[in-house]
C-alpha cells in the first residue's frame, strides 16, 4: 500500500508512526492502517471496479475471499441496484454480455 520511491514496501513502523503523527488531534486519531485498506476495498467495490482487480490489488489469494470479506450490500448499493432493475438498465447490460459470461466472472453473485 505504501512504497518507497524505488517501489519497495515502506517500513511498517514508519508508516504507522507517520499516520499517528498526521492524524493526532483529529477525529481520525484512532484510524489504523488496516482501516485504510478496508476503505479502499469497499469504495472500489461500490465504484464498480471488478472484484478480480480489487482482489489482486489487495493481494488476496482468491476473489471469493475478497467477496466474503467486503461484498456486503450497503444501502447505496441496494438502492442503485433497485434503480437499475426498475429502469431496465440491468436488462440492457445482460443483453450486451452473455448471461453465462457474467456468471463465470462473478460466481458469488
């Protein structure tokens, strides 16, 4: 998640201490590095980034694991899905891509 200029991972203790220094005295004072990881994953999924891309960027061993960890339905996702279904956008998307291709890419859905 955090790298040096040459691409090597940053020292975990340095990242932690800098995060604490930056957020000291703010409403984010208790924020952990792992909280940033969760936020990235959830926002990526909500933005429609495919689960395989999210899985690889998080370094998870499988997309199923990523889905199990992060693909809970938020109110916004539920509302968006309902709106797509109501206005026919969902049907249009299925006709553009084979139904079975979609199932193969998203076996957990």
